[in-house]
């Protein structure tokens, strides 16, 4: 959030600094008390409008004065203004991660710290938003850098567009040689295109649309339009306009929630509100928004707002790990106060000094040297954290292979409790939580699962490599089918079975319409329908397939009959309908019952912070709800493989069994426990 404070006339705008205070206040309150200010995230949109206005004003002043624009000077100023503080906070955050954050979060944190140093964090989060396996990720110390990444990308692209327009006007004489008119028209076209894309993408894929740059450009354009157009609020109406704008911003902060279709057109409320405040300007009336925003405490917070934004979020993320508990009210207030103190110190010692004095300000090239060295240093810190985890993973895999030979390792401990004693086990978990947590981002069989946003058939062949296998098995399901790949691969190699995989995120093999409360895309059901049809067509095209193994995270969905169907119980009948067709085509169907549910928390994260592993366990009554797969298997005549008793005893479902972590996240079993269940899975298939 740049702090250039001059308008096109060069005058100081204290009310804009006050508007910054409102924006950062909304964000900080939202992060500390999300239920009190559920729409406080709109503070970021206010910042975007301010940046569009100030940067465009600055650029156009130079264009008017010199007839051109020095890109190298512009970017050097941005570097001196923004990077010293941001790279400092990222470096401190990396150290804090190693000192206090659970090791299960190191990989994700390191990745996002590196992405933030390169100002592409928004694209990383957009990718994670549509990645089913990343949706359970907890926020990292650098997550808030997504908005700074959007701004930096704006600072790179905006002057290029301006300079390109100047050259176009100069060489062609378009727009009668009027640079202001040309910029207004071209930026307007860009803004309209961005707004349309924002509305469309928010409706189709809101999680991704929230972070990507194209859906946000129009918000900068609103500010840019104020800088380019000769707009002035009539004197007597200026106070009213300012109050209405301020009211729109505050209203959005209270009225919007996480369920609001945002950004889309609804982002127009806070952004136009910010534009109205800027347009109204500073007035002398005591009841005006400009007068309120120009109040010294407001402008002081506005002055340090950039550093407040930088510091507050790492504190919110790290402090709970330091104190070992969730934040309570007084601790949140203290974090707010410490954020202000750190921001003030950073403003005085880092921001002001690097912007105007010292080595970095002596020559334009020094700014670029600083940027390269600083970014490389922070990225290297992230890579170092990742390298530490990689070395642990190699050692853990070797130890796991040796530990498999023990009599009470893994599910054997719960199968023979009298002989083994503790179900959880007596030794350290193997592999450790930080290694198991890596399996979501680094699966054993990458690119073998169709993503949320696609219906394309994505299949892999695992198990036996014999050209003449004894069986060819199709594994069909959602991501809870993917969790069995390691077991089926091991079983296939052991028995000369070839396994072909057909899985898609959040797509259970049912003819019912499935719903998901955390749906990330508006067209998910249609994509699932198309994908299942492609699976059935591929099965028909491969008569060598002998058996089908299937499963799903069945209790996660809601179900209703599809058009033309009238299921008595859509939850089970939709599955039975599909499986009956497979059986009629000559394929024995083996249904793996849904694995027990957890507390809903990422299990490796819980184990990394819990006093004892049993703290992460779940009561069997909660972990094993009614499973539609069980009723459907009976109705369709499929072979049911219920492995629940290898996860739970009569009262408890365990996060660790026989020194093996059972789940790699909040619902999917770990690769190690999947392999450990091979004898019991084979027994279930043989029972058919």
C-alpha cells in the first residue's frame, strides 16, 4: 500500500491518509474478530482504489511535465518505498516459522514466503483455492501478501500500459494527440473488461477469482479515473458525498461475509465508496468525512498503514503457537497495539530511511541491486526450510520400511490389542507428522486425479507391470479413492494385478446430484456428471477390466435425485444405480466403506502441537456416521469391504495406530497407513 500523498495538483491529501487508516483498520479488525467485522476484507479494495488514484496521478504528472515516462525511475522508487519493509517482515516471519510454527506447516509456509518475496503470492493462493488437496491448508505467516502481490503486479503493468499509450498517440495522432483522453479511454476499456471478467469468474470459481489480478484491475481503474478525469464534487454536496462514501465502506465491512459472492459486482460498493471519499476531498465542515479523516490520529495510522498491514498478520498466526492456545480478547488487543508499535518503528527506521537516504537512494541501479539481493535472500530462506524437510523425509522412509517388519506396527496393533498393548504404539510415530503432511502437496502418484475444475478423464496404471496380469482392476471414486492408490499398487505388484485409476476431486460415483457445503465452483455437478460418463465410456472400451473397486467420502455430501429420477433415498440409491450397471456389464464391484471421520482438524498439525496423540482422537459415535455406501452395496449386490475396525475400537477412532499416523490431513488416510492395510484390503476382496 504505497503512501504517495500527492494529487495531480501536487497538494497534500490528509483525508486520503485517513482513508488508509479506515482501510487497514477494517482488515486488522476482520483478522482479529472475523465474526464482529465479517466483511472487513473490503479494506483491501479501498487500498486498491487509493493506489490507482495516487499512482496514476504521479505517472500523469510526469507525462505532462516531460512528455514521457521513465520506467526505470518509477520502478526504482517503488522498490525503495515497498521492498525494504516487506522483505524485512518476510525474513523475520521465516525465522519465526522455524522457531515456533509446527513443522507440519513448514513446507507450506516456506512456499508462500518465497512466493511473497517474488510477489506472486496471489497466484499461489488462487492455485490452492481450486486444488482440492490444498483446501484444508491453514493460513501461513505470508498469506496476507496476496494483496501486496496484486499491487506490485499493478505497479509493473500500469506504467507499461501508460507508456504504450503515449507512444501510440505520438506515432499515430489518435485521439487528436490528447494523452489524457487516450489514457482515459484505454484504461476504461481495460477496467470494463476486468469488471466483466470479475463478475463471470466470481460466479464460476469464486475462490480463485478472489485472488487473481485480472478480477481486481477494475478497482485500480476506478482510482485512475479520478486522477485523469476533471471531476470535482460541488462544494455544498462534497460533505454529503464523502459521508455516503465512508458509509458504503463501513456498511460493506459489517454486511458482507465469507459467503458473499466477492469480488464480482459487489466489490463496487466499497470501491465506489472510496472513490466518493477521494472525490469529496477535505472540507472544513466539522461533520464532513474529510474533516474526520484528516484528524491527526487518523493520518498517523494512515502514515504507518503499510507496515501495520505487514506486521499484524504474522503476529496473529505465530502468537497462538508461542502461547500454546487460541487468542483471547486482551491478547488480540495487545497484538493490535504491538502491530502499531512495530509499524511506527519500521516506518521511521526502514521505510523513510530507505526511501530518501543511504546507499539504496544514491543511484537508481542500487535499488535494483537491493531488490535482487533481498528477494534472493528471502527465497533462499524458504528453500532452506524446504531442504530441511526433504532430508527428514528420506530418513523417515527408510525407517518406515524397517519398522514394517515389527509385529505390532500399524493396524496390527488394533487387530491384536491384547498382544500389542497400546493401540497408539509405544515409540515415536513413523514417519513423523511433518513428513506425512507433505503428502497432500507431493502425492505418491501425481497427475493421476482429475481436478475440481475439469471433466477430462485422467487415468494412471499402477500395480503389476506384467503385460498379462491375472486381473485388471479399475479404481473409481473421488479423492478418497485416490488415498487407496498406494495400497492397490502394493497389492497389485504382490498378486500380479494391474490397477487403472479413475478418480476426480469431490466427485463420488453416483447418479444422484451431490452437493458440497464448501463448493468451490458453480459448475461442479455438471463436471462430475460429464466425468462419470467418460469413466463409463472408458470401461466399455476396455473389456479386459475384470473388477471394479470403488469408494467415496460419502458422508461429506448432500444428495438429491437427478432430473428424471425419483430415488427413495438419493444418498444410497444413486450409488446403487451406478454399481448395478457395472455389475450387469460383468464387473464384480468391491466397495470400500468410507473411512472414519476425524475431528475436522488436520491430523498431522494436531499431532505436532498436542500433548499426547490421543488428544487428536475422535469418538467412534462421531467418526462413523451412517454410510450411504453400505446401504448401496447391499442394494446393488456389491461386495462391501468395511475396514472401520482397523481404525477404531469400540469407543475411539485413533489418529495414530501402531506408531503410524492414520491420516495425512483432515480426512484422507496417509500413504503409510494405506499400505499397512493391504492384508486386510486383500482379505476383503478375496471374500467376494
